[in-house]
């Protein structure tokens, strides 16, 4: 099962984040982090919903990997600043429509709308923290 964990961290911390999986030298708690049971396509669907477009493949949510270790089943990449900024700008009154748009763009067998609403609330709060700190967000995907 793929797990995505976001960290408020700078790019030069990628190797330390990698050690969470490889050597356990660090723990997620060493950073402000958010764990999500969402795959990249579900994040891309949310990004498309935020942009008001149907094409979920139009824009990625992460930059090229900083670290890719197939043998360890991990990828670390910076989350696109535009995606974090869009999440940080979500207003409460826009959430119902955004959830509807997100649900229309994903396989609904994996997540109920209520679960997506919880994920969205957590991601919006996290994105606002990153923006307030003027810090990038790094994504650790384990598979």
C-alpha cells in the first residue's frame, strides 16, 4: 500500500527524511508532518479540482524526485509550490463543491467523500502552516 507523508522541510533535508525508512536515524516527528493514504493520482485529481480542470494529468503535484530508491520502495520529492498555495487558499465555503469535483475525478471505491473531506481539511491546515513558515513541502512516498 502506498503511503504519502508530507514534511515542512527544506530540500537539503531530503536525505534525513530518507533515513526514516532506510536507517531509522530520524523519525517523522523530527519535522512537522502529515501522513495521507492517498496515491499520486488522487492528489493530481485534487489539484485538477482546485484548478477547475477535468484533466488530472495536466499538472503534477510533485517536482522531479530528489531521491528515488526502488529497492527501498521510496520517493522523496518537493511538492509543487502552486499546489501548496492553492490548498492554503481554500475557503470553508468552497469545500463542498471542491469535494464534489474531487470525487468526480477519482475512483470512489478507495475513499468516501467524508474521508476526502477530512484529508482536505488536514492538507489545507498543513499547507497554511508551510506558507506561513515560507517553507517548501517535501513528500515521502513509500510503496
